[in-house]
């Protein structure tokens, strides 16, 4: 951007020209800010995708390692003098025991989950307050009439009375909460 005080003949510019120049500069600034935001988002998305791919590959490698380590544990137990079938049974039983313990832990945590009681109570209270409140009546526009009823007419006066009663009711309901 340029300094407006250094322009030759800047004193000769009219108000319209100054406003047009300011608008053009603001537009350019907004476009530049949008371009900067897009570049930053692209860079963050690239980093996020790269990190996600690396995490997925790490998970796959760990999944491939589990059976290998299971065989290693079973053969390690077999090396201690137990039969091969007994060694694999011990490793399998250890996995089952670990799974059962993890399931019991998950069940205990899930039993502690409760519904959002405060939100439900607030929603019920709001519904109770709003149940008695009706929207302001609007004049009905029929196909032949293009204007609402005149102020001095009987239906318009009834509508005004109803709306003032409803306003008082909603004010009382709001003050009680």
C-alpha cells in the first residue's frame, strides 16, 4: 500500500475519488486476507493429511505386530519346557483375560454415563414458558384486500388488546424464571 500523504496532487482529489480509492484499497486488502487464509488452510490441511496417514500406517504396523508377538510369546513359553499347544493356549487365555478385564472396565464407565439432566430441565422449563405464549397476531391478507384493517375498526382493536395481554403474560413468564 502507498502512503496517501506522499501522492502528488492528493490535495486536488475530490471526496468521491478519495472514497473510491479507499474502497478499492479495502477490496484489495480483503482479497489479500482471503488469499492468505486460503494458503494457511491449505498448509494446515496438508499437515493434517500427512499426520493422519502416518498415524494410520502406524496403526496397521501395530496390528501386524500383535500376531508376531503372540507367536513369539507362545514359542518363548514352549522354550521353557511346556508343550507347544499349552504355550499357545496360555497366550490365548491371556488375551481373553485381558479382553474381559477391558470389557468390564468399559461397562463400569458406560454405567456412569447419565443423560444431560440440566439441559433437559432447562428445555422443559423453556417449553413450559413458551407453551402459554402465542405469537403476535398479524392481519390476514385476503386475495382481494391489499391493506390491513383500519385502526378504528373492531377486529383491529381486539387484536391490539390480545397482543397487549400476551406481552404482559410473556413479561410475567420471563420475570418468574
